[in-house]
C-alpha cells in the first residue's frame, strides 16, 4: 500500500488510490473510486462510488463527494462544502440512473459550506467563496460569491483577486504572473 489510511477509515474494494495520498479519521472511500497521488482526504469524508479525484486534491473535513463528481488536479474542497447529484431528489423515488455529472477543473477552490448544484462545470482556477450556492457553470479564474452565486471578479492561480488596469492587464501580487482580460474571459500571459 503506497498510501496512508487511518485505522478508522474504510476503503472499499476496487478503489485505485495514488502514492502519497492520506485518508484520515472516519472517512469512507467507496467502490471503484479513483484517487490520485498526494491527495489529502480529511476527517469524516465520504467519496461515493466511481468518483474521480486527480493528483494533489485537498478535501477538508465533513465533505461528501457524490457519484458523478470529477475533480481534476490541485482542486481544494473546503470544510463541509456540498455536492449534489440529482436536481429533483425524492426519498420514495429511486433516481440512481439520473445522476448528473459535475466537473471541477484544475486548480479550482471551493470554500467552506458552499453548495455545488449538479450538472455544472467549475472552471480552472476559479474561486467559490464560503457559503456560495453555485447554480450554473463557472468561468475559468472567476470569483463567485452569494446565493445564488454571482461573479464579482477574477482570481489569479495563486488565489489573489485580480485588479485589471485600463489595458486589461493584471498582476498577481504574490507570483507576479500577468493576466489579460478579453471578451469577458481571463488568461494568463506566458
């Protein structure tokens, strides 16, 4: 075993777990999950069947990741954030064949207690604020807050809000990387 699982964690058969991953207290990794290298799965986390997590994904405490969710590399899932997988659930009606996919793209961060309604894509390096309810697709680098979630700005790959000048250029205060805004989209200038 090339990963660490706390003695209270449950890892079902058929899972693929990458080297250096850590799974902490009272977490349950269900059948046929694929978890990448160097992930950190916090305390009391449930990863439902067939979920895919890329490399270096950080899942904070009390998160349930339901079937249909795919997180690419370097995704951050904040404490007690919530995914859904059915838009119209009813206890008495079985809709397991109606699960909707949710894709969280590389480098995105989802804050504590946020809710991600299924069927949406969270763009690369976007930033979902704590308590936000995401009801539609999120653009790459977008900063989303509120209920329902609304875009209020743009973020750098280092997680800093970008301030664009009159030429549509912004500089990350930490990395000094430059970004350009064109046609309501942001891209890093290489």
